[in-house]
């Protein structure tokens, strides 16, 4: 298997060249287990690798470490089954969220993906407000979003749900399928091209692992039974994994996101373009759409052209992102202050010696 079938592209070559001259090799991360990574190199055999001490020392944030989908530069050990990672090739796309818990830090979920399947259920788990969050995350990632409405065979109003999704996701492809019954799968073949990488995001139980199994034409991922009381599947995927597809390309299955907090985004206006279009009609340029006279957004809500739920989601996400930016700026100031303190302490020690 050539590196191009693993997703290598000419734009990576300038970053790799200095390391290649040093005799280091390049491969792609296909699995991650607590800072131990499985790397595919184009050969039939994969190898296990950990980051070097120098890499760990130079990394200031978790986002600096490899994730599934990354291209890494490594040196292979004599046993040919182990390696040491020395660098990560700069990513052309990445899916990020705020790390779970109280820390204000970016968590990169997957990297170097071309298409992002936003998998939702047509049944009990259908949620437009959650999908809006996924769309903002997808637009920020640099990958092309595609909305998958799974379990369409169990839904009586599939066309209505497709229409609702299209109203909040203009110009984003929407496909209603049944991964379990293999209905609508053929249309997804257009995204499974050699060298192309797909990642899937969605809540637990929406059928991501079933879809991965269907596209890979084998039982690669374990699948949980559907719960009788609410019709939801169970959380089965415990780690991210890149899978080669027989039709061409690769797919990354990811664990269901129990906590979906946004990271920084510059794509809010694009994701909520309908609200921006109404805002053009506002009388005042600095209108906050909260009761000012001549507000185009409020007029659209009153006329029924814009739902109050969608506008409420926009306001909530905007405030969340603003709050996150303030917290992250404060955290970065503390980090820089600590760096300066250590630098001055080192200079003082040198003067005394």
C-alpha cells in the first residue's frame, strides 16, 4: 500500500523533507491508546510508537500531541515493531472541542480528514439544536460536512426531518439511510474515494459503529443492542480508530460525545447565515437583536420566517464562545507569566554562578 492510499498529499512533503534527510520515516496514526500510537507506514505491518522525551518537553498543550489521522515522523527501532515519534506534520484539517471537565483547553479529536459525517438518528435522538453545534464544529474543522440521518427504516416522518435539517444546514448534503438494513448506503460511496478520509461524529447510540461496519463490509467495530425503553443504541466505541475501506478511502469511528462544548470558532456567521441575512435589515449596525427598534431578526421571528428556538441556539452558542475566549485568554496570560518567571529565575541563577 502506497502512502497516497493512506491520504498522503504533496503539501506534506516540504515539512517532512528535513526529517527525511536525517533518515527518519513518516507514517499515519490509525489508533491511539494513552499516548501509545499505532502507525501505518504503507507496509503491511503496523508498528507501535510513543513520543520522544524531546517531543514531550517541547509540547505545551495536549493539542500538540498526535491524534488519529495525524501524519507523524518517527524513527523505527531495531525490532521493526516499535518506534519513537519525533514530530507531527502540520494538519490541514482537525476537529476540536473544549476538553471535558473544568479545564479550558483544546482537545483535538481527529486530524487530516476530508469529509465529516455528522451522524444523527431519525428516531428518538433527533435533535436540531445539537446538530447546530456539530455544524459549527464541522465548519471550523476545515473538512466538508455531510449530515447522515440514520435509522430511517424506523422513522415515519423521514422527509419532514430532512426538510427540518435542510432549513438549518443550507448547502450541506443530507442523506437518510439505514446502516443496519443497508438502505441508502450506495449514495455514500461517492465519499469513499482512494486517499480520502472520512470521520464520523455523533452521540452514543446513533449507529456510527454499524455504519463503519457496513462501509468496511466486515464486523470491525462492536455494536450494542438497542434499548427497548427509548430505542437508542448503547455506547460501544471506546477509542478512535482509522479503518481502510474496500471501496477506497478510510473512515474514522469515534466514541459518542457525552459532552459537546465548543472550542473557538470563526464560523458562527457562516453556520447561522440565515440570521445574518435577517440582521442586514436591522436599523442599527450594532443591533443586539434583543428588542431594539427596527430589528430585522426580531421581525423575522414575529413573521415566522425564523424560529425563536434557532435564534435562541445562536445566542447561546455565541455567549458560550465569548465566555470560552475570555477564559482561554486569561489562562494563556498565566502561562506566559509563569514562563517569564522561570526565565528570570534562570538568568538570576546564571548571574550568581
